[in-house]
C-alpha cells in the first residue's frame, strides 16, 4: 500500500471528528426528562424480564448460584437489546478483576455469538462508503466474515492490485442505535444507584459515562485507522520491532469501512503451535508488557482493549496488534500523573502514588493524600490475605471499599483500560509463561525502562535520576506477600494463593 501517513486523504478530517465526538458526549449522557419512549420501554422490559425471575427465585439461594443466574439473564437481555448492550458485555468480558467473575464468564459468550449481517447488507455499506462497485475495488471478497462483533464485522478480501487485505464493515444504523441507547442508559443510571451489584468504584452513572466515552470513539473508523498509525509511529520511534501494526489503506478508509493489510499468525492462546514453531512464549509476554508500558508512559497512548482476539503471534515471534477502536490517550497532565504513579510504585513512594491517582481523576482534586494513606492503612505492615479468616477477609475488603467510596473514588476511563490490559497480561503469563518469576520480571522491566528511558522520565516528572532507588517491597505487598520472607513468586504460586482467597470468599459473598 503506497503512500505515507501524511498522504492519506482521510486523515485530514480526523482532528475534527475527534473534536465532534468529544463535544457530543456531554449531551449524550446528560440525564434528560425522558429519552426515546419506545427504546426506553424495550430496554426496561428486557432488563425487567431478567431481574424479576432472578429476584423471585435465584436470589434467595445466594452465593455462586445467585450470581451465575443473574449473569446469565443479563447476558441474554444484552443479546436481545442489540449492538450497544452486546458491546457493553464484551467490555465486561475482558474485565477480570474489575467485575464479578460470573458476569465476566457469562459475557465472554458475547464475543463470538454475534450473528453477522447478510452479505447483501455488507455490500451495500461498502459500496455506499467507497462510492464504487465492490468488484471495482476487490478481485475477491469473502462472503463469510472472519469475525462478527457488535459494532462491525471483518471480511478477508483481495484488492485489484493483488494485495491481501481485511475489510472492517460497520453494521448499518448502529451509530443511531448507540446514541439512543446511551440516552436511555443515562436516564436509567441514577435510579440504579445502590440497587444493583457492580464494581465497587464504578457507580451506574460513572459506568455509563465511561462506556459512552469508549463506544462513541468506535463509531468512526477514521479514528481507528488514525490510532493504528499513531501506535505504529510510537513503536517505530521507540525502536520497538517486536510489534506489528497492520497498515490502513491510504484511500480506502471511511466512517464505516476500514481496509487494512492482512497479517497471519498463531492465535494468542495457541501455546503448542507457537512452541512447535520455535517461538519463545516468554519473550512474547515480555514484548507485550514492555511495549504496552512504553507507549503509555512515554507517549500517553496505548491499545485499550487487549484480549486474545486482538492479537496474533507471527511465526518469527513478533506480536501483531489488531482492532484499535478502543485506544487510550492520556492528556499531557494525566500522562505526567501516570508517570508519577508508575515511578512511585517502583520506589514504594505512597504519597507520590496517591497524589498521582488524584491527578488521574481517581480521587477528587481536593483529596487529602495523607488522610487516604492513613484511612486505608497503607502505612501499616501489609496483610497476607491467605492468613485471614473468611470473615476477616470480607471485613477488610468492606473497610477499604467504604473508605474509598467516602473519598469519592472512581475509575477514570484511561485507568480502567490500563488495569483491564494488565489483567489480560496477567492471564497471558498464566498461558504462555506460568513459571515466570513475577518479581524478577518486574525488576527486569523496571531496569529496562530506567536504562533506556530513565533520563527522559525523570525530566518529565522533575526528579533527579540519581535519586531514584528501586524498592519493590510495595509491589510485593500488593501481591499479599511479606517482602522480608518472599523474594520469588511464580504465576503458579500466585494462582494457588488466589484459589485460597476465592475459596474463603465463596461462602461469604452474597448477591
């Protein structure tokens, strides 16, 4: 595909599109007197039909059975309500650790069970946006999609020039339906406060705002193509050659159609195939972690939706990143705060970490940083959760959550995406490198970042590079281990600890 990024005609409108999307958002999520009545009735009906049988029958059972029943009913309701709710389910499905385990497991079914649009609909969208008959652009276009998601589906094709490409095609009218649904969600959200079980630091209005910020950016594929070019440029400037970003076509990108080069490789969970081909799976994990950290810390930009369906591993061990519809972008102020958060973690500087979280928007601007440290007990010796009884464990969780809620804590979009990606990388270690020593790897990455980017990072946050002293005791404590007695921790060890915690909590959680 000839032509540099500056010669791609569709890029000239990207800045204006980003401005419009950002300035439409407040109106979309503003609670109004009444949204579209027909859509409101449909949403309330399906949610009611999910919640009522659960409340009458399964809720009284409590525990796993209650959560599993509610999760299944919510997933069915989401599928019946269409693209917006399916997309919400897909985001929840990659949020292990942020949402209840049963909800995550159930919504994973939304990833690969979205019926595709008929081919005549796909043809109509492509021809309308490109302004040409399908055959004038492609010598071959697969009628069956490679994948079908809530917003779009992807087809393999061959250009008239002979290049193998992938064509991402948006479902017709999805933009209108998403806007209607966001208005309904914003209207319903205040009534849901305190009435539904959700992640502790994301009340319903905050969840709607976060979701709206995410999904509205996916409705114009010019933004996604621009994200691909930005991330590719960042990796090039970093000299990071272990990632591959598909190149969007210089001319064949529109709001609803994205033509990009096709890459081939192993599915991210195909450990046997990779190892048989001689791929170092531990290096794959390290590539994922370092590239992700570098982009976020040094440029404030990173892929915001890492999961197995968005990654391929090439035969030479390089990692191909796909689907840039959700791409996080820190403002300069928040990027600086994020840098302080990460550096503070490697130095075990509690004050720096909490003030950075405040500046990221996780805490109100006037938060008393020292008060948070004291109230949460962060200045006390760490507690090993496996040493607690179930009642003590639940009590400790409730104490921390209550304190955070009292401070008005919430989960900003960029931080939520970052944590969600960390959770995915956590799972990747389990699959690709279960015997990796986590503490040794964190030390390795810290030393890599310091040796390669230390002066740049120090200058950005205004500290003397010589004054930086690594102290991983805080990170070790975050895993619930005593730094004085535990200096190694493999993922297998961590899984055993988590299993103990899950088993102790299982009988105490209620819904």
